[in-house]
C-alpha cells in the first residue's frame, strides 16, 4: 500500500480535506501518516481531530508538542495560551474519548525504511533506539499514571542524552527530542532558546540534522515541527512542515517515490514562536 506523510495540520481542517482529496485521487488505497501537531492555533481543531480519528486504520498519527499541550491543558497542567484554539475540544461532549485517543498515539514510527518523528532525533540515537525509547514514553502515556507524568513532563533538562538516565528525567529528555528539538551543540546538547530558521542558530549550535556524528544518517528521517525551515528534501532527510498555519502550504509526500502533494493555505496566524 502506498504511504503518504503529511506535515503539521494544526487545526487547518479545510486544507487537510483538500489535501486528502488530492491523495485519494492519486492513490485510492493510500495509507497516511500525520507527523504530529494535529491541533491548535488553526481555526478548527475539533473538526480536524474528529475527522482524523474517524479515518481509523487508514491513518497513523505521531504525537507532536501541540498534541501533548492539549492533554496537559485538559488537566490544568498547562495554562491556556493566547494563541490556543483548543476550547472546542475541551468543551465538547466527546472530550474524554478524544483525549484518550490522542494519548495512545505513538511518538515515532518506522515505515518502509523511513524513521518518522515530529521534531527530531538526537545524534546519539540509532533508528532502532529511537523507536525503543519512544515506546518507553508511549507505555507511560497509555498507562494508569499518565496524568502524573504530564505534570513532570515540562522543562528543558536534562538537555543531553545519557543511557544511564532514569525515571522522569529520562522520559522528559526523550519527549523533548522527539517533539520539541530544533538545535543542538556538536555534542548533542539540545538548545531551546531559538525557534526561527536554521540561520538563526546561536553560536555553538546547529540544526539537529546537521550534526556530523548523527547515527541516523544512514536512513531517511521524516519530520515536521519546524515551519521556518520550509520544505526540506535531502537524500536522508525530509522536512514537511511548510507553514500551513502561517499562510504557507500543507504538504504530503509519497514515501515510495517522493512525489509531493500540496495545497495553499490562508494565513491564520502572524509569525511568532511555533
């Protein structure tokens, strides 16, 4: 079956419907993977979430930072942000069913020799290790103490991976890499001070994918999250957040031959920190 990866939707429901129609026109039996950030900041978070859930086994979705923010906001762990568009989800009759569905999504997937994540992969991790570490967090989010974990999930430390990390610090480091990371030092220490383009890197940091010692250079990593980059197409790297929310495009990529499908988007938000 043909697989398509789609960048950050963030509640841009109408554009998602248009893109899905294009994909189905080309591949009626397609399998679709959303790279995270299904909701928030766009105008129709509830409709987007309900539609994707209703697609059932024909889609997979990866957890992004905004999806985790939804879970945390629902339990009073994160205060509402001015740019949030989550109230329709939090106030709807299906709230608990939707939140339960979201928390059971994976943090990374391995499909057809592609490693798919929302934000990034630490340079110390192989593809297999990335999947295994994602499973550690998924087990907690899908378990009985998941809300307790959300209370401890936020924070920028530890900023560097160590196999000896345990407990909440280990899980937090995994979450930050897979859902928030953009820049690292050459030693693999995450830096969250900057969220702009690759050229905005602070002295001593690089985009995570440009680190010379990255252990996933022998496979293709597919990611979203970083709208300021725009479309990234390299032999071993594909970035698909093309700024739908900011008036750019919503993008899908057919993994087998790298054919792109895109729809234009109105500007729902003025550029700021994504």
